């Protein structure tokens, strides 16, 4: 029935990807018990890589696989959980006969406290040696300092990452407030069609994946066409649960995402998280049409570059905000002065320059006090204002502010005055008394990478339901109506500041009236 499907569907979009218990086959994973470093879980591809079966490895100590000469130097770092000190360590393991294979050994402690070792093939591919990385970062940063706009800046980032890694396509993907995202910068080989400026729905990168990416900041899929391998035993012998692979570098991505990459024609990817104030701000997403492996060192270099560069983005965003915030603060101060000077304080908000409109960059404003309106600029008419106020007093309750760039979504009658009031910022002063700011409709075209209304399909297979990403990422133009330009955080704050000042004046006047009456 529909009910069952809905239930499954919720489970599917929230698939716990950190508990997948599968890894990508190009490396090996060992879950260890301490202090003896006994192997309690291992990936089942030991035969393919080391020519021994998982059973021959399980319950052995790590030194039986990597011999003690290699492990002893690491033990101090491991005992102190000093992973920066041990990662990566070059180790070798016997494959067959007298042959050895060299790996990058990378240790971490998972969220449950278990020690995990991952072995990746040590491929020396440094056309950019790690030690010269500092110079690279320095030239990149000095290049970046010359750029003036944020867009230019982001463009340099993707170019630098592409120079370092030689991916076919490198993008900077930024999340918007509602969870969907936009490609804001791109560097690519000419044969590929551009994704720059395209929007992608929230479900392409579901919530639990975004959460994981905030703690595991760099992830690679060197070959999206391979079949994942399982851990054996499937459950951790002590916890009796799937091991938490949140911080793993080899964890297999969800099959849904592998299908997505296939549909996009992507053979390999590298993704770097950009974090701001603990939250995922965006991603640097790299694509290659064919398999491509990036060594641990080079990944670290990319991660570092992403980090350093992103600090600069944040700083620039903040300065831009800061200048506007200062401007609005000075308008607010002047409005408060005007209110103090005029006999009727309301007049002070509308008679002078700057006025109420300048405080929030609105095209219309209305002050509604005791059933009277004073308006400025383009506003709905008196009757429309009457109904809007009734709706507001019923619906916004005790909130200090109501703010939307699409009023008609909440209040359908707003469609009739969309040309003046598609956006509304409302502050209640007291019951029935409001200051309202309006913005007109701005019809926008949003270019989506595929139809966002059909971002995925649900496929029923016997008694299970699975999600499958869309097959086509072809440009899909959406015309967005009944929406104004968005209110910015600093504008909302300025409105709240004014509210405080007005409430104080109203309270003072009420006090004075009460004293007169005594
Ligand atoms: C992961 N989806 C991702 C990732 C990206 C995208 C960048 C992170 C990949 C990584 O960290 O290696 C999406 N890639 C994009 C977008 C662009 C791009 C938007 O290049 C734009 C150009 N995805 C779906 C559906 C589901 C889904 C229907 O489309 C299922 C609900 C899931 N995507 C999904 C999951 C992950 C993901 C579960 C996490 C993969 C993992 O690490 O396990």
C-alpha cells in the first residue's frame, strides 16, 4: 500500500551511509582491537590484493600481516591517538612468494572508539611533490589576493585544484538555505558541457550525507564502476553492530550515488568539504570521465588548499556584509533620532531622508497604528492591508518578526498585490500594530541540472522499494514567480533593531499617559 511505500521511502532517503560495512576494492580495511592490534574485521578483498583469504587474516595480530619492524615505530603515535604523526606511513606487505606491495597506511579512531587501519596503494604520482606544496599554496594565494570579486576568487580556486589534480572537471558547489545547491565556479576540459550556474535539488545530496561530509572532509571514488567489497564478519564482534565508517577513506559510497555518477558520465570523483562555522557551506567537486586515483598526500594538499582558500572566502563574505551592516546601522541611528525629534514619532520615520524604506532596502512600507496607515513607496491598498493585518495577527502569534520572499506561499490572497508585495518583512509592535516592508515580484529563471520535479524515481522490486537518480541532467529551465528578492540577514537585524526602539517609545508614551491620568 501507499503507506508502506512512504515508510520505506523515508528509510531510503535517510540510508545510514556510515554503517554500510562495505569499502571500495582498491584498498584494505582492518578493524583492530587494542592493545594487541588484533584484526577483528577485515575487508574481503584480501585474496585479490594479498593473496590470502580473510580467514587467514582474521584474529591474527597486525604484525603477522605487516611484520613487527613496521609496526613498532607507529605504536607510540597510536597509543597517544596522535594520528597526524603516523598518517600516512609507507608500509609493505607480502603478496605472493617474494613479492611485496607498498601501501599508504592510514589509521583513525572511529566514533565508537575502535581503531581502524586502511591501506591504500602507494602510488607516486606527484607531478607536484608534497614538499613544493607550500610554494604552490603561496602562488595560489597571492594570485587570489589580486582578485576583486568573490566569483573571480572562486574561479581561481577551481583552476588551482584542477592544475594540482588534472581532473576533467572541477566545480565549486554552494549550498543554499533550502538545501539545494548551485555550481558557482567551474574549470574543465573543453569537450565537457558546462555545469556553471546550474542548480541541483536537495535530494541529490541528502541530509545524512551532508552531515557526514561535515566530519569527513575529503572523499574519493577512484573508480565508480567497481563493485564494493564487504567487511567480514559483517558485524563487529564486540558491539555486534555494523562498524561506524564515518571517518574512513575507503568506505564505499551509497549505490544510489554510484548510479548518479554513472548517469552523469563520471568515472571517478574527488570531493572536498568547505565548512563554515561547523556547517557544510559547499563542496569542491572534481570529476573525471575515466578512473583516476589521487594519492593520500595530494588529497591532503587539496584539503589544505581548500581550507586556506575557504578561510579567505569567509573573510570576504564577512567584510561585504560588514560594510552593508554599518550602513544600515547608521540609517537606524538617524531614524531613531528623527523619531525623538518629531512630535508624532511615526512622522520621523517617513518625512526625512533616509526613511523607513532605506532601512531594509524595500520598495514599500506601511506603519499600522491603531487602525491608521501611514505608507511610503509602493504598497498594497488599504483594503488589502486590512486583510493582510488580520491574517498576520492570527498567524504570526508571539513572533518578533515575520519575513518571507514569497508571501503568496503562506497567504494566497497576496497574489493579487504581487507587483508590490511578493516579499514581506513584518514586525509587530503590539497587538494590531505593525511596521511592514514590501518588495515586488521579481520573475527569475532558475536553470536546473535535470528536472527537479523528477529528481529521482522510486522503483518497486518485489517487496522492496529503491530510489534511483534521474537519468537526464539536461538543462531544465524553471520560471519562478510570486517571489521577491530575498531579505538579507543584516536587513532583518536592522528591522529588529528599529522594533526595539519603537517599542521603547510606545512604552514610554503609555507610561506618560498613565501618569497624566493619575
Ligand atoms: C553524494 N551527491 C553526493 C555527492 C555529491 C552529489 C557531490 C558527494 C560525493 C562524494 O562525497 O564523493 C551530487 N554531484 C552532485 C551534484 C553535482 C555533482 C549535485 O557533481 C552537480 C554537478 N543522490 C540522488 C538520490 C539519492 C542520492 C536520488 O540523486 C538517494 C536518496 C544519494 N548522494 C546520495 C548519497 C550520497 C550522495 C546517499 C552520499 C554518498 C556516500 O558517500 O555514501
